[in-house]
C-alpha cells in the first residue's frame, strides 16, 4: 500500500510518501511544498493544489492522510492552515484517493506513544520506523511522513 501523508500549511506543506509491504514501512519520498509570502493568498493556494496534483500523478498513492488543524492562540494562522487543508482535501478527492484525517496528538501518540511528544522525539521515531540514515528535514517533511505512518497503523488495525 502506498500512502501520501500531508502536514498542511500555507507557507510550507510537508509531505511524505510511504510504502507498506508485509508490515515493513519504507519512505519513497518526502519534502515540502513552499509558497512565497509575498504572493496573493489565492495564488499560494493554487501553487499548493498544483504541487499536490503533481505528487499524486508522480507517486500514485492508494490512500492519503491529512493532519487536522490544531487551534492554538493564533486564529489567523489557524484560518490560513485551514485553507491549505481545504486545498489538499480537494486535490485528493478529485483524484479519487481515500482520505483519512488525524489530530496532532493522535499522530504523536501513534509515532512516539505519547500525545505530547516534542518535534525531536517525533523526528527520531520517524527516522527509526522508516530505517532512514538521517533525520528527515525540514520538520514539516518529517511530519508528513508521520501522518502517513499513522494512517498505515490505523488502516492496518481497522482491517484486522
């Protein structure tokens, strides 16, 4: 099974593509979709949409998972992240890819075993679970991989 994991953001959307074969996980690719803060919001969302469509065309995921918006104190940031999430969901739905959504604490609990894990713990476990030689950089890319790994575990559990 090939899974596309997405960590939404307007400035930087992290992504990770993971293959799951007989219980073993392998990173296919990972990185970030960056947009320019000087661009209009609509243009930035269009760039995210086009980039995700490119990932879908190149890697042909069978499933996708998107991190849910975590509302902190900054409502403006939450709104822009929500807009980026909407674009991701639209691209995945248009491609006919089944979509799952996970909260940040659920992802942390799945990857580290603790819902309040910090970034360093998350990155270390993603590296370990995918047998990578180095820690995925930047943070958003590691988060995209973590979302994909989380979906694998939940999908596997549900299929049992």
